[in-house]
C-alpha cells in the first residue's frame, strides 16, 4: 500500500528559504517562528497526501456492508472467515472484468453470486483502507509509545481520521494484524517503555 512519505520537496524548499531569510534573527526567534509557521503547513501537507489515497463512500457497492465490517468485525479471525466466504467469487468475476469490463458488469446484475462478488470487492477495499491507516500509524513518530487505538498525537490522529472514510475517527481501527505483526508492535512498545523507565 502507498503511505505517507517524507515532507514534500516544495515544503522542504520553502523551509530552507524561510530559514535563510531569518538567519539574522536570534535562535529563540527562529524556533518560535518555525514552530508557528511551519507546523500548520506540515499538517496540511500530511492531510493532502493522505486524502489523495483514501477511499470514498461511492467506491463501495454496499456501504452498509463495508461500514459493518469496520465496526463489527474486530478480529483477524473474523476477517479471515469473511475473506474465505466472499473473495473466491469476486476473484473469479474480476478476472472476467479485466478482459471485458462491460460484459462483466452486465453479468453481475443477474449473477446468482452477485452479492458475494460485490461484498468481495468491498471487503478488499475496506482492507486497503485499513492497511493504509495501519502503515500510516507505523510511520508516525508516536508509534513507538502508542498502544493500539490509543492515539493522542495530533498529527497522527489527524492523519488517521482523514483516511478513515468509515467513521472519521483515529482510534477505532479493527485489529486485523497478523500474530507476527502484533507481536512486533507490542515489542516495540515494551522496548520504548523500558528505555523510558531507564532514562527516568
């Protein structure tokens, strides 16, 4: 999945030019101006970058089904069961759709597997949104110190909320991580807390 990268080149150039113009100011003045002027631009850049890849309500065949997946299917085991139920029919149809889009859409209208196909499409799209949010959370600076769905960092929460087409929340992601991913994330958190305790 694509994910938020580093600050855009144009923003870096703006910051460099800004720094050159204020070089004669005192260090404290520069820090204050940078904090007030650059942070909003960083937030705007992050949100713009995120929104460019977020799904929209109209992308789903069955919005109520997609919303229900997000709100009610909370574990990876539940997700896997639903994947096994709907994806085979969708995959078979999507192969036809790649070769003959119009014909496949006509077939979908009368297919006895029509609901399965639509739900397979929507399940895949819901997962792509979840994966984008998960990767953005991993990329965020607050990740190491943040348990699952306990985000308080402003930029992290705004980014996740922007990507969350379902509820607009930043702390309601289903936990569809694999066992290995969850163990890795938990270890990162434990290591961070151990280092913090040592420093404290």
